[in-house]
């Protein structure tokens, strides 16, 4: 069970919006790179986010280049999961591979700052601020196993080759 506040974004948030291309030289220094997450679209993001909070977005979150650093720095900022209407395929897999859950749901029913509770097993999102439940897509079982180990590399370290 995950619990935190919603940080709301719109549609078509690209990997460039998550980590601007001008910071590519920091790719080998993830803690420094993470200091720039959402810098151009939401400059005060890091000042307000707390461990456990959620990124809540519209359609096509994570479009653009396949920068695996984008979901990693979101996770490093303390975000426990991403909730979006839809997510770019490569971003989705990169997020799962680094242990960051992504659920698709109707984010129009979530406001900025709403307190949320997310049950990854059932896919139910409770909006505690508005007193409602939202269904979401359930994470496939093999991806849930990857998430439970903290990502693909820890999963492989523990089990060897992938065991669906």
C-alpha cells in the first residue's frame, strides 16, 4: 500500500520535460542529475515533494527519447508511483525495470495535492481527499514480481534469468 500527495501534470510530458537535454553530461552522476527533475515545467517540484508522493499525469506521459534516467530521477525524488491516463511504452518499461510502479487510470478525478492511497495488488486508488475510489489497470504478475524486488537488476540478482 502506497500513500502520499498528488503532484499533477498535464498531457504529453516528455522525457525532456522530466530531465532537460542540456543536463545529459550528468548521466553518470545520478544524484546531481536528480536535482533537475521537472526543472523547466515545475521549478519548485523538489522543494515540495516528499517521499511517498505521486506524479499524476494526463495522456502520453514519458514520450520522447528512451532516456532510462527519466524514471530513475523521478524515483530518486521520492515519488512512489506514477498515475497517468496513458504512458509511453518505453518509459513504462524503463520505470518497471528500475522499480517505479506506473498505473493507468482516470486522473481527471485527482486534484493537485489530493491525498491518495494506492493498492498495487488490486489496482485500486483511493482519493482520500475526495472520498472516492478509482480503478486502474493492474500491473501484470510478472511485472509485479520485478517491482517487488526493486527492479529488474535486483530481480535477476536474486533469481537469475527471468522466471515468469
